[in-house]
C-alpha cells in the first residue's frame, strides 16, 4: 500500500536579511510569529507552508531579552499561491524593522 504525501500548495516565502555590518546577528535567529504561533526561521530565504487565508505576521530577533527590530503586517495567502515577504533589520536595535509584501505568485 502506497502512502499519499500531500505537498504544500500555498504559503509564505520569507526573505530575512540584515546588513553585513551587523555580523553579530549571525549568532541569533529571527523569530517569526504567525497568528501568535512561533515558527522556526533563519536568516535568508525560508518557505512557510500555510493554508489560504489572512494571517498576522510579526518578525523580530531576540537581543538582550528584548524583541529588537520588530515588524508586523497583515498578509493574505491565496490558494495555490506563494506570498513573498521581505524582512530587513534597521541598523539600530531599538528601531522598527521593515516587513514588505512582495506580492503573490502561483506555487511552482
């Protein structure tokens, strides 16, 4: 008997980046919260499979017991599509980061 494996057909593709001058951020990972649930992430490109719907996305990185460079956005994921997001840190940790919606494309 063969087991059917369902591949994700929609989700968020997150690009998390920081300046090369912030090299010490290589020792921490960004934190992604989707509707209040923590999702494991890393610097660089990361795909998060999600069903179609509206999501509250927040990204930050932990720094001395604080949520540094926090950025938040409401994101819509369409069935069979990938919604692109780009998170960029600000140079100073007490400033807000940037979370941009890069649009939606069909899942390939």
